C-alpha cells in the first residue's frame, strides 16, 4: 500500500487531527497556520513565507493589530446577535462557542489582553450591556437595527395607549362618583325644602278658622300632599336607579382589575428578602431594596446591611410584610400599583387587611390580600 494512499490509517488520523482544535501556542496568526506540534511550529517559523510576513508586519504593526481586533470584534458580536439575541448571557459561554470554530481570530493578536478587558470595552463603547456578578461578567447585546427600533417604538406606543385608556377609565369612574354624590346632595336638599313647605302649609291651615269652604280647602291640601308624595317617591326611585347604575359600573371595573393578575410582581422601592442559597450565607435571608426592574422579572437589589448591589430573578426573592400601621405597595391584583397602609394580619389565612391610600379608590378598606401581593415600601 503506497505512502500517499487516502485510506491508510495515518492519512485518516491526520484528517481527524486537522478537523479539531490544536494548541494555541503552535498557531501563527500572521500566516493563519496551525501547526500540530512544536517541531512543526519551529519549521514554520524558519520558513521563507513566515519571514516575509514578519517583514510586512514590522513596517506597520498597528495596522495589522487594528485589522485583527476589528475582525475579532465583528465575529464575536455577530455570534452573540445570532446565537443569543438580546438575552443576558455569561461572556465565557459566548467566547467558548466562538473559539470552537477552527478559523477564528485569536485574542492574543488583538488589542485586548483578556476577555474581561474586551467585555469592559464593549460596555464603554455602548455595544453591549455588561454587569459584574459574583459568578463573573455577563453581557447583553444591544440591537440597533432600524427594524428592531421601529418595533420597540410601536410596542412603547401601544403600552402608552393602554395606560392612557386605564387613566381615562379611572377618570370616568371618579367623575361618575362625583356626579353621584352631587346628585345625592341635591335630592336631599330638595326633600328638606319640600318638607319645610308642607310643614308651613300645615301650620297656616291650623291657624286659619274654619269657614264654609273648609271641606274644599282640606280636600285641595290633601291632593297637594298626594302630588308631593308621588313626586318625592319618583325622585327617590330615580336616585336609586342612578346609584345602582354607578355601583354596577364600579363593580364591573373592580372585577376586571381583580381578575387581571400577572406572573410578575417586582416594583421599584420595595423591600424584598433573598431566599436563594446559591449566593452563599452572606446574602441568604437578607433584606434589600429594589432599585431597578429589568424586563419585568429581574431586579437590581441594593442590600440594606452591606450596600452591595445584586441582579436577581424574582424567583430568588420574596416580599416583606411590615408591622401594622406601616406603608405598603400592592404588587398584584385589582389594586396593583396603589400604595396603602397595613391595618392587620391574618396568620391563619396568610392574608392582610389594607387601607388604600392612592388612586380613585382612596380610603377603601380591602380584606384578604395575600402576603405575596404586598410588600413593605422603602
């Protein structure tokens, strides 16, 4: 069997080795050639082609470094955009997937010495959102594509329209309540004036002497009284109808809000407790204040004891119930986003009684709010 036979064990082994990654110290970035061992790399360094490449690089080394740095940056960001999108991911995960490609640009040929330096540079240039955690550096790609920006603007516009509709509904309910109260006051005033008129008429009739037309006068006064009583009863019915319609509107809106529960509850400036043990005993069962909410489910928490800032998912946190009389924020359900005062706690049903302090339903006393739906305000 010949030496150059395609199916010899040595040829097959060589093809298998050439497919995989080799050691970085035997790779020449200038010639983009990977050597298999030290002897091969030594022979390559003594070759004429390598010496020619070194002479070209010595004329303008900065130009070559800038070229490799740009290629490394573009390939890294393209992989991050395609593979992970705008998700938050550990920088080592992206880098390990990047270097798994055989023809990748090595970092030792770029202007960055370490992956941490490259991650910090991405944050300073505004290409990615970067944050440091006890587990290392995390990056999140910022998509500046015009189509993506247009979709984001449309979503924000739709969200603003939804908020405007909610505000209009709240103002409508408040206006109906005000009109109902004004109508009630007018009806009461009107009834009192009628009563006064009828009483004055009765006293005048008593003071007058009975004449030949006394029976006619009594009959006419009785008919007037019947008319007045029929008018007052009709007005009371109208008042009841108005009141029942208003109550019905308020009950419908409250029922809508009560059933509109969400699977996220984080809000800024509330006190929370860390329940995960993955961060160690230093943070387990410790309290902090939510400073920022990211994508509805993630929060930046500043620890009360140490002042450290941690980025945590809501599954690793729980609400904090204060003592009665303290201020709270409703996090879910029909009164979501309203501040209130904790009145009492029912330990048997794990619920609380709250007095709402803000919004169109200010002053309302709500019973049976679950512990996970309220939290202490900072």
